[in-house]
């Protein structure tokens, strides 16, 4: 894949009958193959950014969109969400509503998307097997989706998207219901997909996780892009620290009065503490 | 957690393996014939055939459980009410002072109970041997639109999903100190704070699910690929047609004087 996967050009969006814009004057380019983390306080426009990229806003929600949002070379206003679904996948915060609600087995649920796209049955079976194995739910294939725990349901929702083999994955807090082990496993899967060239835009509140995984972080506040850059640079900005907080390693370093820039990952923190005579 | 409304019992009998449409036609025809037949003997014949099929499918224990729970109270009630109070009661079977039990009511109750037994037996035979997903899949393979197929499938899931949601809301409210157990009055009062969040969550969930379906490509105008093939044979075709024709034939026979 070449060229940008996702481009926002002065994009502003307000939901129908909303008094103010949820996203204001956002200009952002995500190159193909990038893994970009998005964070920010509540109601800062992170989820709306995902809905705009998927085309659900304005196609599903109505409302007013100014500026341009271009995904994989096509402007969102010209492509329906259903058409877009073959190349863009969106994982919602609530996995309960992401399942179709019509299938009685986990493997059938994973097959739902590819079947909607008319993928031949043999190919569907292979995709289902691959997606379930990737997210670690192959042993749950025969279970009813409603019998799964929140974490298992989140993995199922992700498997359902992966089975459609999207080029661009939009993930709105993909591990909010998972335990630490499950979270690591999912991030490992995402790492593998990123390694194979999938573009990932991930909304996440755990700043340490973002700093470890993403080479680039976008911080939103009040519907605008507050900062955009490498985690080490972004989380050292005063404005970001005030509005979005900072990774725990940076807080520790600040408490220990280490000279800046503050470390944002575990390895950087270990090195910074060692340099300054700790341990 | 809830796990769907399916009553399907795993099995490998001929009935389990039969085409869902064959089983559907068999069920509907058996019910229609039981309610068309003019005498208890004929209805008992239909019931006997159904019971043989139930035994053949290996679900007799499950059916007995259903019979005790559903059929027994209805049958007892029918025999009591009809035996004592049927409008055509004339011939006394026994009497205890002012309480008199009549033959006509007894016969009517037996006839009605047999018909209801056929209805229950046929319905549960179908439910025990057919996965709900197979019904909509079979119908979609016969031309039902995928949208209608989805409606059919999701309708069977909506009750357990709502129960699941209600359970979560109730747990959250209990954690905040709401009394949900105890006297009938207390439990009734606990329903009020459950209903509003349940209705609102259901509306939000419906909107989110509609979005999620679009995101997964539901409604794309592509040729639908069958998920799996059902085994359909010439004898099953013949049986379906024979059963389907038996019903209008029985109705015509009744009209022209089958007694």
C-alpha cells in the first residue's frame, strides 16, 4: 500500500442538533502502515474521529461535516459505510453491540462479515479459523456468543473484524474489558498485523501502552488536535500534561526530580534512572 | 449468562439430519391434521406417529419433561372443567351428591387433550431436532432475503439478550444497595428502577448494533453464498409434497362428510 491511508483536511463535525462541534478543524494524515495512538480527556472527540474515518459520521448520524475526510484515496462522503467495510474495520468500545445478535456460535459470528461480503465458503472457513486463532478464541468456537465474558466478547468482536482483512483498523479502546494478560495478547496480535502492513488508528487511555506501541501519538482536547508526534516529544509538552496527563514513568521521573526530557516508556525510564544514579 | 433460546438437543438421528424444511412441513402438517381430523381415534393415530418419531430421534426424555410441565396441567384442567360443566353433558359417569361428572364432557376433554398433545409433541419434536439458525439458513437458500433471515435469527436471540442486559443492570443496582429480593411488593418496587435504564440501554444498543452491522457489510448487494448445504433427497421431496397435500385433502374430506 502506498500513499496516506487516512487524511483529515480541516475537518469539523457536529452531530445533528448539537450546539457545538465534536471535532473542530482537524488536519491529520496517517500514512499507510502506520500505527497511530489517539488519546485525550473524555469528550475530546476521539470516538467521533473514528466515526468520521469509518464514514458513520455523517452517513449514519447525519449532522454537519465541513472540510474533507479521505480514506484509502476516497472521500468518505462519496462512499457508503457498507461499501467501505471491506477495507476499513471499526471496533467499538462496547463489544456486546458489535456482535450481530443473530448467530448461535462463536465461529458463525466471526463468519458473519465475510459472508455479508460474499466470500466463498471455503475461504470464509479459513479466515474464521485464522482470526479466531489470532485473538485466542479458537477453543470457544462452539460456544454461544452470549455465554462469553466481556473480555472474550471483545476478542470475538476483534476476530469478526480481522476475518474481513481490513487495510485500515480503527480501534476505539480495544482492550477496555480485558485483563492484563488478555491485553498483552491483543497488542501482540495488533503488532503482528502492523508488521504485515495494516494501518492502525487506536484510541487508548493507557498512555504507557500508547508510548510503548505507537511511534506516533495524537492528543485530542476540546475536539481539536492538541499535539501530534512521537510519544517522547508529545508527553513532555506542558499543555498535554495538563489536559491528558502523562505516562506513569514520566510521573515517576518528575517525582524523582530527574532532568528532562521525561521518559515515557519502561526502557527509557530504566535508562534515565540509571543515568542519574538510581539503582 | 443467557445462552440463546434454542431447545436443540445434539443428536445424529435421521430426523436430526433431515432437511429443516422437511421437518417444518412435517410439524405443520401434523398439527393441521390433528385439528382437522373428525375423531379422537384419528388424532390418536397422528399422536402415535409423532411419538414414534420422538422415540426415533432419541428425545423422549426431554419430551416427557415438557409434557409434565405443559400438558399435564392443561389436561387435568380440561377433564375437570369439561366433565362437570360442558354444555352438552347428558350421560352421568359418577356423582357425589350435587357434583356430577358426565361422559360427553369426558369425551370432549379427551379429544381436545389429544389435539393439544399433538401440537406440543410436533412443535417440540421440531425444536429438539432443528437448530434455529438452520431454519433461517434453509429459508434463505430457498429465496428468503438475507434481511428477513437476519430478522428471523435475531428475533430468537432478543429475549436472552434482553435478559442478559437486565441482569447486568440489576446487579449494578443491587451493588448500590437496591433491594431486589424479598416480598412480592419489594420485588415489584425493584422493577421500576430497572425498566428505565433497560429501555434506554436497549435503544442505545439497537443503534450501536445497526452501526456495527453496517461496519461488517450487512446489506451489501452481493450474491449470497450458502453457509452450508443441507442434505435433501428425493424421498424427502416426496414426503414434503405428500404431507403438504394431505392437509387440503383432509379439509376437503371433512367438508364432504368425513366423520
